[in-house]
């Protein structure tokens, strides 16, 4: 029994991409694997693509699916150990998790960072409790520090659209009105470092990511320079890691525009969605033929289905 929380859990990234492409061509070819199997999808936070794509992936494999929106469909849950539960939370994860595990064969968990305590968020307390107490394989549908199913779909999308063996891929910070976690950019950089792509990360000063995820990738603080000759532009906002959870800038000069895309090598535009129009990216770019955000979202089904297939086959 194995869990999926990052690229490091895959036996082979190359083989996983190959499998995802095969599944995309024949999505109903392995329904025998999921017969009489059940997956429970646990959402501590809102979702559209993650919920629907993971449900679709499980159904493509013949699995039964159950969805629980924590704090909406059930009791409000406490996650901290050692607390006196005299507030509005009636149930503790310590009991809820093993109970859920008795009802299913795989659990998917989505739990964002709170952006209040960096040490607590980066300890991944919620998903680690599911791994420790559930007794079944656990799949991360986005945690505090990573979004591996999204990054898998991103990689698959680049593989489908690249025109050269080693494309230049740019991860660009973009403005947003709210403080967002670092999970998507952390994960994107981590997955891209497992490829031979030419990865460039660009953002304003103060938005440096955790060095653990960045590794030896250097930051280009000039966005225009970063965009020069790029084959793929991946725009995403995140809040500060060093001044944890803070918004240091809403500078609209970092918005991805047609003028900025003109600096690239006819690059494809990518974003994990949902996207703030005319803040992250202009309508002109998002509605153009260079935008592959819908194809990217569709690939969420095949990234999830690949992971579930590997787990059901006992290969993960």
C-alpha cells in the first residue's frame, strides 16, 4: 500500500506520463481494476476541477465514489491533538479518519494551508494524519505545500504541446487580490526539476519560494527578460513565504498581457484555474489560441486516473 503526495512517490515519471497518454486514448480500458472498490474524496476546501476530475477518473476505472465536504456535510472537525474540545467542533480527525478508512479502499484529501503559521502548514498535519490513521492509500488532491495532481496534469500538457525536446518553461508570479498558498508553484517547480526542461522562475522581490522546492533554480526578477524566447508561460499568484502569508504587491505590471506574450517564442499560456481575468492575465491572452488552460484542466482527469490505476495495481 502506497500513498501519493508528490512526484517522489512515482516509480518513474517518464512511465507515468506514458501511462497517462495511453489512458487518455482509452479511458475505460481498465474498469476491472475498480470493480467493487470505493474511493472517498474529502474536501476541507472548495473545489471544481479537482472534485470533478478525480470523481471522473475513479468512475472511468469502475470505482464507486463518495464525497464529503468537511464542516458542511458533516460535523465540524478538530485537527489538533491535546485540545479540550469545548468549542464548535464536535468530532476529531483522530476518530473520523479510521472510520472513513473502514468505508473505502482509497481516500483523496484536499486541505489548504491556513497561511497563519508556516511551520504548522509545512508540517502537513492534516494529510499526514490521514496517512497515519486511515489504513488505506491516501491521494493528495492538494495539501498545504503541494498540488501533485495539478503538476502531473501540467507536465502532461507540456509534453502534448511542446515543439522542441527541451522547451523553455517560465513560472511567473502574477497579482491577485487575496493571499494564496504556495502549493501550486512549489509543486510545479518540483515536478519541472524532474524533467530536462529549461525552467525559469520570475517574481517580484519578496516572493521567493521555499529553497527546498527551488533547489538550484535561480530567480529572474525581470519578468520581460524571463519571457524572452519562452515556449510556455505558467502564471500563478502566491503569497510571501518569508513574510508568511502576506501580500507584498498587487502590481498590475506583472499581469500577463499580449505585449508580454509577444516577447516569447509563440508561447502557450497555462494556469491551473480558477483565474482572475485582467489581473492574472488579460482577456486577450486567455481567449486567444495560445491559451491551453482548458486542455490543461481536462488533463486533470488523466493525471488522477493514472495515480489511481497505479494504486489499484499495487504499483505505487
